[in-house]
């Protein structure tokens, strides 16, 4: 089985406290997906099990927590080949992030830091991508051309990801229909995030440059449950090759969601398939509600971006004695000093300010429902957090959910901001430049609301909620990589890879199901790599398919969860065990003891394990154990029922006889003894 990839900090994130929380309503949990026109598609990213990274000779999969060096970078957008700036790049530039990379000489070189050109692309990774294309019936390209995809969030030090299309136009059998595969690409992985506070973001570079394959489906999924099932299916296709990594962080998926009248929104980096139903449902609810907000804004006369005009008032002095401690300069500055944080990097420019942003004619919109348990103020808070770098909870305060402890300050603030009866206001605070950016982002987000759904990427959380991450990238961020020559894909290469191709998961599932293996067990075996071992012992050792599938899919899984290091057993050990099971079926009953003994560190051999457990010889006097078993059973069984007494006595006797005498023989002998006594 493939080694696991360690979890990423963002993979196990919980939703942070945010402005814009509301009680969950019944409407949040019920939605007719067909009626609202829900459609979804996937981008499944899977790390490959290669020895080295994609464009250099650094080892892949060597994770570290220490670092030998630190690099500080600042990202700037560049023009595309057509002379256009990508909107996402411009947004990231506005965040004014100080980007720090933690480097370890064991797994990072000058290529990752963009100080040297790339090596030729790792052909082993290209082979795995071709195998994935063959599994999916894709048309494979004649030449692999490397392109650059801009990423200015700092996750890749070069500012772009090298990626290449390997196959297009595939098909995946799914629920009695076909799930279209748009393309399969091979690309390099990004850094692991260590911390993101204010204007400072820190990355670890051990994962950077590891090969990935990305499998992109068409927008063919119609319910949240279908999305989860499709993620698992694509994952089984990837793992059927036996050449991918497993574990938390080794597979991540982006889920693209829209409803009728909405736009594609990408839920980025979903770490587990089980998160998908709640996330997709939540995004569908969000889009339906945002379309309702658009209609309400139009009814009020806000029909274009230009119709949204906000103004700001500096209320810093007024809030100096506020009951809301976060709005006082000393309280806001204190963590930067007391927690030993990097003030010069985290803090924005300018003196501390509190700004009241007046929202003319927009009363009631801040509390407009969006995703389950959230309202429109949460949309604003997400933009302020990411773009302005004001990430201290609760991000902002607003007039429609004003804190109770400062209720007496509300009327004065409304008057200071110049609010009329139909106006609302939001309060933002922090360094002056950041508060101005925050006010502008509030205006931009309202302007987008007049058009419905903004195309954006959102960060997922385990509770099913999402938050703004960045504007959805467009085609202007892609351009050719002039540092990397194309790779010709010959017919001979494809034919050779097809000859060694593993069985497609749906064919294997049908074969296993035909002998009575449950679907859940089949999926576990494929997902964790055990199916290859099942087929190996069947083909090489003559094992029964059903017994082998249950053995690896249920019994060994239980031992592994109990802490047995089953990975210590090589293929030869498993084959030796199954040959013993065929020669002496009684040893099947001692399988757990044998596996545990072989898995000891340092590992032992199967013949030696037999000797150490005393299972290498016949036990001539096994009937003597029955009397002792009966004696102990009579002392503990509360009645004289012969059947219960025999079963209990058999359990006692089998502690010594397991693997030497068949359990059925022991039970029958005990029943005969009890019958003779009657």
C-alpha cells in the first residue's frame, strides 16, 4: 500500500468565528436541486508516488518540520501573452502580502525558489498521467506542452504553476450514465501553509513541486450526494494504478457549483469526499439567496455597479471609549506586542483608524440570508479579511446585528455616519490604509450583488460553510512555458503502458461483487491499495477470491486500526500465509496471531512465526484441554443450558487450541462429552 501524505493545516480547518452568523433556519436544509438547476463538476488532484519532484531532482514525499533557511518574497502581476492582467492576480496584489518560505535542504533546491530553470519534466509522472487517461478512455495528446498558470497567493514562489494537458475527452461510468472527463493534466503541487495573519503568510516548501495529476469532469453532477460519489469514484480510478500517494493531503478536490441564473463558484481544496454534500448544498442555498438579493436590489433601484455609492466617516475618536474593546487602539495593537508576532510584516500601513461605512438605501441587506447560518454581512467580512488583511475576529460590526454590550452607542454612530432611516452602516478598524481598502471592498461586493453571483473561489470548512478565498481566475493567467521543451508521446509508449494497465475499478467491482463481497469492502480495498494484494494472492497462491477480499478488506483492516504494523509484511509473507492456509486450513483460525507475529519489529518470517507460536506441530493431547475448559465454563455460566455451556467451554479451550484444532471439532467434542454426562 502507498505511503500516506501528512495532513495540511488547511485540510483540517474549522470555520473561524465570523461576522454575519445567524440561526440556521428550516429553509437552509431543504432545497429542490432540480428546480433550482444545480449543476456541479470536479477537479480532483492526486499526488503521484514518484521518487523525485516534477521539475527537479529533489525527493518527493520527504516532509520536514525544521528549516535551514528563510526567503521573503513579494508577488506582482504580469501581463498575459495578449497583454491582459488576470483579475485574480490584481486582487492578490491588493492584499500587499509579505510571503515567507521555510526551506529545508533535504527537499528544496534553487528551482523551487525560481533561481534556476526547470529540469526536463519527470517522465515517470507523465507515464502515470497517461495510465490515468487510458483508464478513463481519454484521447492522449501527441505532445505534452508545459504551460504556466499564474498563482499570486504565494503558494508557489515562482508566481505560477507548471502544468500540462495529457489527455482529453474521457468517459467515466456513473450511476447508469456517463460522467464526462474534460481533461487530465500533470502539474506540480504547491507549498504547505504554516500561518496566515494580517499581511504575513508563511509557507513550508517540502510539498512544493511534487507531481500531481488533475482529473477534470464536466458539469454533469446534479445533487450533493452525486458529488461525493463522483469524488470517490475518480479517487478509485487514480488509486487503481497503484502509483499514487494516499492519506490526508494526498488527494484534494475543487468542486465547481452553480444554479440556474448563477455563475460557477469553485470550492477550493476539499480534503475529504464526506465534506462535499454539505458544502455543495450550502453553496446552492447561497446562490439561490444571492439571486434573491439581486432582485431586491433591483427593486430598490440598484441595478448597476455604478448605482452603489457608499461613503465613509472616521469615528476613531468616538470609539476610543467604546464598550467594544477591539475598536480601541490599545486593544488592537496589544497582540502584536504581547504575542511576539512580526509587527513589521503583519501590520498594515498608517495609524489606527475606525471607519463607519454608510450604506445608503441598503437597510435590511446586511442581514439577508446567504449560506446556511450566514448572512450577507459574512460576504463582506470575507472580502475584508482576505483583501484588506483585517483578519481579527469579528472582522466587522454592522447596524443590523449590533453587539448588545454596546447597544447605547448605536444611535450616536448612526448619526455620526449620516444615516437616514433607509440606510445601514458597517464598521471596520485597523491601520488606515487597510480600512480604506476594506471600505472599497464593501462597495465592490455590493456592486457585484447587483449582478447576482460573483465568480470566486471559496475556502471550505468541515461544518459545511465556506468563506471567500479569491476571485475566480480567468484564461488570462495561462501562457506557454518557454523554459520547458515539449515531450513527444509515441504510440509505442502508450501501447506499453496499456499492456501493464491495472484493471479498471468498475470491472474489478463487478468481479468481486459476483462472489459476494460487499461494495463497501470493495471500495475500501481499491481506495487503500489492498485490491492489488487480493488479486496477487489469488493468482500466485491459488487463494479463494471471496476469502482473500474479506481477509484484506475486513480482518487486516481491523488489525491495522488496532495498531499492528501490517505494512511490515511483504508480498512474499502474504503469499506464504495463504499457502499455509491452503495446506492447513485450521491455521486460518490463528490468522491474527500469525500476522501480529510476522509484523513484529524487527520483522520475522512466516515459518519462524509458526515455530514461535507453537503452530508448527500437531497437538496430540488436545482433548485434555476440554476438561479444563468445561471446569471454567461451569464456574461462570449462570445456568446449566448445555448449548451455552458448550460454547463457553469451547471459547476457553480455543485460547490454547486455536490454529491447532478446528473450532468446530472442539465444539462437537464438548457437546459429545456433555451428552454422555446426561
